[in-house]
């Protein structure tokens, strides 16, 4: 049965309203998803499949914990393949912005696999994994600094930076490891300094203080450049001449909070009014659409006394073209016999409306009528195996790819290798199938020799013959094929 939906512009307008509403509630600042540095370890994992599974579970557990606090640790597995993970957003990021930053970090960090460790620093968050417990570490050989090299500042700016950094080093250990500072220079232009310091929440106050003191000493070497960052094992520090800090809710004045509340209430009221107006508009458009329906627009479902489902199509009265439309459709449907087409079971032309009764075929049933229930799930695999055995894999290529004009002449060999690996992954004997890590290695190391694949499951000689028979689109139907064949008489009608 056909359902009435709002016009496309109206639906887009509704989605825009919902999206705007969500942005008003969640977008509080810049998620700062710019990557600063990624560092991977040198040791390789012992069991790649187990380590990969543990890594995925660790990242997922950290994600769930960060949704509520912006910080999370997780441990998965046991023995040498145990995975320890830590993720944290810097203190000035809101939770929605934190989720965005963590999502970017989580996407990039798997570059370090199959190594046992890796850490990634963003301007808004940090993520690390190891095969040992590192949660209390605050210094290490991997500590480094990243300095900007585009703008040199004067001594006034240097003094502002030192004051701002000193302020964060003192405040952060007593504020859950987070502090920001701004040092403005009266009467000077672009000489203000902005600083941020964050310790990982697994550190105590004394470890945090030591880490930030080391970071402050390292970051001062970036002066007189306009920007600097320190990426330590237990903390992150940054200064800049640009205001990169997000406004924290705890530091807003009461007047600012009042303004936010008023704006939120007014915005909500406006959205409610607009939503009601859009709803009335859609309701009115539906009523108009019902009145303006023409022919070929009304289809209903029904059930015959014998239990068969049918689809009834109603042709509305049209004095000028009614008879012509009706007889044309009856002639065409009744004269065509093909198993991919529904059957016309009957018709009625009495009264002001004409009715056509078709057999009803539910969604996803076409493939079963074409290939049968057995073959529908294995047709692609059968076809691929057949061409691979006969050395005609190129017949599987989409002609629209124009591979013969591809500048890389080796592209066909690469496609053949992908098909080869796919058949290895679908072998009947489970022990012969490569693991995901092995399959990834086969795809990346193109010079490695590939073993010959064995026959996939559910394939026998009868299936191969059936595939060859069904490949030809001009293959004629047999009288005994299971299909929907129109059996009513073919009568020619000539409208007056």
C-alpha cells in the first residue's frame, strides 16, 4: 500500500530544524581535532588476531567511559597480549566536542598495529595503548616538544608566555590536572599569551606537578616562536599568541549564564512554533495531494478467498483517456510471459472506476524467482569460482571501469589478487581460511605467494551447470520453470 509522505523540501526543512536544535544544545566550542603527533612502538605483538580483538574492545570501553567524563581507562585480555588503554580530553572541551576528538584519535591510532604500543596527541585529546600498565608514568624517553616556526615574537610576548605557563603549572595539580591561563599586555597588539596544561587523571598531584615542571622547561625552548607544545608521557602543555581555548562553563559570569538560558528558552519556543507551522503545512499538503490524485496512483492490497495475496490497482475515471489506458495496460500485461513479471489475475471495467488485479510479490522476492532459494545466496560465489578456475576473471569486471584505459597496467593483477584472497576466505574447511590479520597482510604485501584456494562450500557440479545456464540473459524459459507465467487469454481491445 502506498503511503503518503511529506514533500521532500518539507522533510529536509524538518531535518534542518532538528539539526539546528541539537547544535544549539551541544556545540559549545572547537573540538580541536588537529593531530600534533603519533608515535608507535617498535615491538610487534605475539598473537595478531588476539591482540587486534583486545585492542578493539579496549577502544570501545574507553569510548563508553569518555561519554560521561571525558576520560577513560580500560584493560582487556591477559598475558603478553593484554591491552592497556587510556584516553582523555583536555579540560576545556565539552563532552560533545570530546566525543568528536576521541573519534578522530581512535580512527588514526590503529596505524600503529601490529606494534604493541602507540600514542597520539591531538590539540584537544590524547589516546595511548600499551601491553603493560603505564597509568602512573609521567615521564619517559618519548617526551618531545613541537614548536611553531612561522612567526617570531618580541620579548614582551616572551614574558607573557612565561607568566601564563607558570600560572598553569601552579594551578593544574590542584584542579584535577587541568588549568588554562591568559596573560594580556596592556596597550600592545597581538602580544597576549594563551596557555593550557593537562595531566592525565591517573596521576596524583605530585606526579602531575613534576610532569608540568618538566614540560614548562621544555616548552620555553620554543620561544621566541609564537606557538609551542610539549607532548610528555604524563601531560600536555601548549602556548600560543592566538586564543585557542574554549570557554569553560565554570568560568562564565552569572550574567553570561543568564544570557545562555534566555537564548535557549527563546530558541526552543521558536523551534516549537516553527515545528507546529511545518506540521500544519504538511497536513494541508497531504489533503491537497489526496484531492489531486490522478490515474495509476491508487494501489491496495487484498486477500482472495483461497488465501492468495493480491494487489488491486484502481484507475480513476477519466472520460477522455480512461478506456485507452485500461485496454492498453490489459493488452500489454496479458501478452507478456516472463518469470520476472507479476501476473494479471483479473480486471473489472464496470462502474465509474476500472480495477486491475495483480498477484502480489513481497520485497526481496525477485531474486528467489530468478535464481531459486538455493542459488540466491551463493550465485556470486559460484560465478566467481567458475571464472577463477577457467582463468576468465576479467569477465567479472564492470565494463564501466574501463580498465583497459587505466594508466596503471598492473591494476588487473591487483584485482585478480583480491578475488584470489576472497576465495581463500570462503573455503569450505575453516582451518584453511586465513585470519583477518593474515588477509590484511596478503593485501598489503603484494609480492607474497598466495596458496591455491579450495572449492567453496555449497558448490557442486549441478550448481556450476545451473550458473552457466543462467548467465545468458537471453536464456529461454521452459514450460516447467517455477515462475509467474500469465495464463489468461490474450484479447485485443479497440477503444472507441
